[in-house]
C-alpha cells in the first residue's frame, strides 16, 4: 500500500515537473525570438541614439 502511494506521489511530481518544464521551454523560445528581433532592429533602449 505504501509503495502504491509513493508511486502516485511520484507520478504527480513527474507530471508537475513536465508541465513546468514545457512552459519554461516556451517562455525561453519567446525570449530568444524577442532577442533576435531586437538584435536585427538595433536593440532596446537606443531609440534616441544615432546610428553610425
């Protein structure tokens, strides 16, 4: 019985970690895309700076 409870807890933890890691991967992909766009458009925070 204890083994069954431990297995259920392990399954819940694995499901939670998989859900969180999946969303962290999506967030990392979005951040990387924003970084690439800012790299090609001149970056953030340099709106007033002249381009040489």
